[in-house]
C-alpha cells in the first residue's frame, strides 16, 4: 500500500513573483518548493491581487459565510515551479492599486479584507478536498484561520484532524481592530477576552488570534524565537509567548539558490562564482553606471535594500551617514516606506550626489544588481526576525555589516583576520558609534585584498539553502499532526 502524502495548505498574503512587498513573498514560494522536494503535497493560497494570474477557474461559485450572510468569491489556480497557487478572487477586497495600501499607508479595511480571505480559504479547502494535515498560516493576515477553526468550524468532521502552524515573520505588525467588528467577521463575544482570547489593550488582535489558537507557533530564526519572549522584543505579547514556550520554535529562513545565485543570475551583467570572482568587478562598474555614480572601482561601495522604516536602523544610518561617507565610501539604497526616511535619503543624495544614489520603490532586477555590485551590505536593524538580504549578500560575495539581533545574529559571524574565520561584521549596541567602529574595521580588511578575498569566499561557501529548514518544518508538521490526533484519541495516518 502506498503511503499517504502529507498535505499542507499554505495561507499567505503575498507570494513572489506575483505579489511582493517584502521577504515574506520570497519565503512563500521558496519554502513550498523545498517542502515539495521533501515529498509533501503543498497548495499555496493567496489573494488575487492585480497581477496574480487567473489561469484556471477551479471554483467559480464559492460562497463564503461572512458579514451576516454569504458573500461570493471565486478561486483561480495557476502553476509555478510545479506548485499550485490558488488565488482567492474577491474584487471588492483585492482588485486595488496596492497590496496593503497606498505607499506608506494601509487600507482602513485591511482586517476585514484578510478575515474574508481567511474564511474563504477554509471554504475553498473543503471544496477542493481532501483535508490538509496542516494549514500553515503566516503573520496577522492569516492569524484568524486558527480561531475560525476553533469557533465556526468546531465539530466539523472535515477539519477534525487538521493542525495549524502559525509563523510569526514580524511580531510588531499585529492586525489590531475595533472589537465591534467581531460579529461582522463571524465571531462571538467569547473570543474577546485577555486570557485565551484576542483582546489586546482594548483592541482585538488578529496576530494574537494566531498565537492563542494555533496548534503550534514558529518564528523565522532561533534567536527571534527567544527574543519575542522578552519584554524588549515581545511587543506586549511576551507573557503569552512564555506561557506557550513549549509550542514555540525558531526555524531559520533559507535562500532559494535557483533565484539568488551569481553564477546563474540573469539580472546581472556578468555571472561569477567563488572560482571566478572577476565578474564581480564588472557588476560593480555596471551598478555604478546604473546609479549615476562615478565609476571608481577602488572606492568601497555600500548597499541597502530594505523597507525604509525605523526598524531597519535608518535612524542609526542618519546619525552615521556623513561620517560614513567621509570614510571614502559610496552608498546605494533601494526601497520604500516611511516618508521621513525617504526624505532623509533624498536630502543625503542632494548633499552627496557623487557618493549617494537612491531608488524608491520595488525593482527586483536592481535588487539583484545591488547584491552583485556592492562590496558591503548594511543592515543595522533595531530588530530583525530573520532577514534574507544578508544571506543573499553572502552568496554574492558582498560582505554583510549587521547589528547582532534576531536572524542577523544567527547567520553572521564576525570575521577574525588572524584565524581567517567568519563571514561578515556585526555589532550589538544600538548605536551609530558602534556601527561606525565596525565599518572602520571592515574597511581595514577591505584594504587588505587577500584578506578581503578570503572573507568573500567564506560567505560565498556558506550554505543557507531551504532544504535544511524544510526538514525542520516537516518534523514540526508531523509533531503537530500527532498532537491533534492524540487529543482526539486517534492515531495519525
């Protein structure tokens, strides 16, 4: 008899390449690909925003219990990397210019949008069948799924053996909303309580719903799993997370080397690798030209690709910027976000037009070109659940300079010139002075070309592929599935 394939439904608010705001979109496609290589049957559910394909209508007439009645939706399927992506089509909610809102803002009905998305996923899964062993939910946008299973679908035999894993990619984004909206979303007053409910300082929290109702909780790095259980990083939820510490695990995000690999990258001017580094110089020249900076290959070029928000350390960069540039460096930035951060970067460019170049918005080819063309990658984050760009940088021989927090601390080891070990530079105190001290140390190594080459190669040979992380997820899935079956007094198939 052939063993039953383990079934996972992936519920996520963005997925590359169709809908991307941040690293979540990369994870949403790369992890399922790795899980599929482990033999799992994976389906990805995402809203049908503009730009998400609608190749095949698999459920044209989905009726979703919502807002005191039934609301129509449709489910379209497309395929990428042999993975099925199911797009929940509801034009009122998702046919908009932005994913979460206009630049730097959020739509006021975001909680309603993603509550509908969550409920629609559960109805679509029942139509598509058979029941998944795990529904893997990501961030507050899908945090209501475990709560719906605990309330509206309680006693539904279809979901009797389905476990849920709720992954926190960033605890600071909590999906807070007026509790008066709860009946509209399909919840009774019993969910609005502090202990075991979703009350949070007088508001309701979609993120807390996932934390209290999911079978298990994961974060995107081991260090962040520990940090969020402390008052400093717990965003007011550290007590709840400590109470569930036995259900919390940190699994480091990985890199999809089919996408992020300088040896095969179609976006860069010349491919290169650890055995042929010559192409990196050409990539630097190409990037300097693209960013309208003087072609001075000897001058260290620093890069950042980021959401432009305080979390990413831009207040430190603002304090350090002039001193950093007076160290004979240049700086390129790609990203969008807080208007105040954008204004600072615009002013910095105007003050140093031959040293600083900034592109606002999302530009995937340029992101690859920055990874390939820079010498140092700057990530001085106040906190960082995982971070992906520091791992991309390693593969491209671009040396990360980071603050030792969350996944940055898990992935970057300080370079020791004596033992020639380590893959980057990191500091711990959240201070512009510490950042500049570490930059000075990095530039000292940069001037010693043999040492710098060793450091580059150390990073390029570091393996952060998804397969290792996927194996950990498979183990967690099976453990959660067994937990559900044990609770019901049944054995897992």
